[in-house]
């Protein structure tokens, strides 16, 4: 099944922060990370419903999944998302060493079509 993938504002901000932080240290590293991010989104388009449950799933009434992607150096990142019908909504991107989201940090708007 193919899915439309929508990246919500919070996740967009987190991606921008990660790219900015990486760019300050290595512009090439930031570009490589961003390409891996785009590849993860492409994988979501065809496999969103087969991705594993995120640890945060226990904190939410909705099923929270994640897709893992890593850098060449092996640093693991997670994109957290929910699936509604044929839409996958990415609501957060977590980097290595970041804590799991708390229940109060999982904010999924009711009307996602307009987000």
C-alpha cells in the first residue's frame, strides 16, 4: 500500500534544528543526514503500516510508530508518526541520546488534514 506522508510543524522544526546543528560542524555531514532523512520519508511512503511501534506508543491513545534511519557513522535517528487511512503523519524526529517523548509531549492535532 502506498501512503501520503505529511511532516507536521514540530517535526519540520526538529529536522531544521538537526540540520543546522550538523551544518555548523560539517556541511557535508548535514547534507548526508538530510539525504538519509529524505530516504526515510520515501520508505514511509511504501511501508508506513509495517514499521514497528515506538516506545511512546504506550503513552498515546493512537498507535505511534517509528522509522529508524542512521548516519554513515552509525548514529541512529527516529521519526515518530501515526497512520490514519492512507496518510502517515510524522510528528517528531528524535536524535541519538534524546529521551523518549513524555505523554504530554505527544501532541497530535485532531484535524491533521490542515496541519
